[in-house]
């Protein structure tokens, strides 16, 4: 599989050799149809938009936490700096906040606007006794059970509608913002079809441009098929214990279930494999989150002698939501890439982040052919092909519940380059 290419001024090419896997869970309650029904059935004067911020006990933001009404029918998620915006059908409303690894928290919204207090989530980890060789063997067995379950259900197909946002920040200023809606076909392994719908962008050319950054969301398989090959090994694959070391770190009491937290990394120091964490239900072997730091050595190259590459990192988090009694399905994926370099002796840093979540599951969209998406698609070029419909974005509930931090808006407004935004 070929990964995203980043283009720099001059003959600079950045090629990722993409390993094959992804994973894990934040419970998103966003069903757009339900939201519209709720809003249409309430008087306009009773509606309002509530905003707030979610942090942990140390005051650090909790990204991608689920924020919902007590009945679970209407909800949203915090962005990467812990902010959220939620439209409610009436006030007052009791809000419920959930995130893997934290206990449930609540807040009472009595009026529209900002909540008077910050919502604090407390850690819910249950520490295990000192990890032993037996515990590590149990971790290997649990990962093998999880892989076997994924293989058994590899052909199961689900359909949904999702929202994708991509942002690029270069040397402290944002210069790229993509918003896009997609119809998707899902399997436990990947998204074989990713069909672009409404989209918009704000873009300023810079040193780097990740042409097909969405490949990390749509094309990386969660697990490797037997006999499959990839440049970088992955923990959810046949004979994974030969290259990975698994350690059962702790258990979590999360939203009425127990989750085993299994750390993984190279069994032999220096082996270029990913490291990260799997969150697995030990009772059902269902996967609920997959956090991964990918090895980047050798994946970036530059033919421009004026460019010297420095530290490059890529972190992915994939969340899965419960499905039936013992299964789960994709809920969201977040990707963060950081590239440091010097260009003509001047330090430069580019960070690209993306967030994708399924706001609605359901039957296939009527008339949609769900064709396979090419891996090397140019995201910006595809978005530019779509006609911009301002009325679609003006009062869109999904977009309004996905706030962009103020600095993004300020950076684009200050340079008057909002383009389709």
C-alpha cells in the first residue's frame, strides 16, 4: 500500500510506506435523523447551543470525549483541545460525558452559551498487580483471540455516513482546513468504499502538502489477512508474538464493561514495528480502541539538498462502538502527523491532524454505487471538484457540533484566504 505524499518547495517528495492496521472506541451518539426529529418537535424558543470544555484531573484537555444528553439520543464529541458545542432541543438539560479510561461525568446546562464550569473526568483505571510472565502470556492469548474474531467476521458489511476534518498547521499558523461528508461501506478490516459528498476547504500553499492524508483513515486495514504482507508488521496478524511483545498493563471499568489495556512494541530492540496500545473486552475479545505510533525511519526522503529532515512522527487512534453482544464497529479515527525539518538552514515544523467519525449507521444510501476509492487520491483536488452549496453548511447540525478552535478561523481570516469557507 502506498501512503500519502507530501510535496515541498523544490524537488521534495515524502513517501510513506504504510503498514496495515488501525483501531478502538469512543461512543458517539450522533444520529442525524434523530437530531432533526428532536429539533423539529420543540419550540424554537426552547432550543439552544451549549458550549463547554472537558479536562482530566490534571487540567489537561480530553479530546474526542462523547458529550450527550441523558437520553443518549443527541450528542457530539470534543475536539482535540477538549472543546464541544451541542445543540439541545430544550433547556435545562443534563449532559453526560464519557471517554475510555475515565469515569462518567455530568453537567447541568440551564441556559444557552458556555457552561459556567469546566467538566472534569476522573481516571477509571483499575491497577493490576505486578505484571508477570503469566500475565504477558495472557495478553498474547487475548490478542490472538481478538484477531481470530476479526478474521471470522472479516466479510461483515456495514454502511454509514461520516464527517471528516483535516487541518494543517505550519510554523505556528494554520494554512489548510478540509471539511467533507462521506458515504462509507465498512468491514471489520477497513473501509472498501469512501464516497465523497458535500465538501469545502480553506487552503494556503506552504512548504508541505499532504496530498492524500485521508489514506490513514480510509485505507489502513485494522488487521492483516493470513498470508498478507506489509512493510511494517502489525500486532493484529498471524504469528504476531514472533515480532511483538505484549504486556497486560491494567484493566478499565468503562461504561459498564471491563476492558483489558494491552501495550505492544517490538520484541527485539530496533525492529521497525509499531508500538501502542490495544483495548480489548476480555469476555468477548471485541476490540474497542487501537492506539499506534508508527515507525517513520526511511519513510521520508528529500532530493532537495536545501532540506534536511528531522524528527517525524505519526500517531493514530481508532475507536470502535459496541455492535450486538460481542462485536464492535468503527466509530472514529484520529490521526496526528508531525514533520520537523530545516529548509536552507531555517527550522520548520508542519503538523497535520484529521478526525473522522460516523454520525449515522444504517442501510446503503439509495442509488449509491459504493465504488472502491483509489489509494493515491488527491484529497484537495477531489474536494475542489465539488460544487460548494453554502445553504448546506449554514445550519448543519453535524458541523455545528464539531467546533474549530478560534486560532484556525483567525489564521484564515487574517490572510483573507477562506476560499470555500
